């Protein structure tokens, strides 16, 4: 079990972070982790439409870019509905990666249900 507010720094290669999509990362040690407070579009077969898929690819690429300069992973001590640890990703300049994605239109604030990424 991951203690509340445990902070782990991933700046080197011992347990590299893999970006799964715009709101999910994984490491060998901790498996999949969900970024707290955001929802990003779905990748591949989970996308409901082409615009969602294209935005998902941009969101993932941007998160990879943000994390390339180093990141501090802050474990909140909570888990999501799929039992993944909820984390905050703090960039070297102090910003939260999730908030950057939201400000750039690549994610939305988590409201308790998935975002609508396709035009009606």
C-alpha cells in the first residue's frame, strides 16, 4: 500500500515513467497510476470518434514532453475506481502537469464522468 502524501522523485532511469495516455502513467514498481483531477481523451479502440483519438494523441505527446524534464510524483493516498493510485505530477517549475494539460485544452477537470470529446 502506498502511504498518503508519499513523494517519489523520478529523475533518473531506475524506474522510468511510461505515459499511457493524457491522464495515466505507469512504472514497473507502481504499475498504472491516474493523474488526480483530470480527464483526457481516450486512445486507440477506446476513442469514440476520430477527433477524440487525434486529441488523445496530442495529450499523450504533450504529457511525455512535460515529463521529459523531470517530475516529482506525489501519491495522494487515494485510488480511482479501477484501484489505480491517484497521483499529482509536479514539474521542476512547480506547475502540475495535469493543470498544464487542462490550460492547453488537452484535458478537462474530472467531473466524475468521462468527458465528451466528439461533436454531436
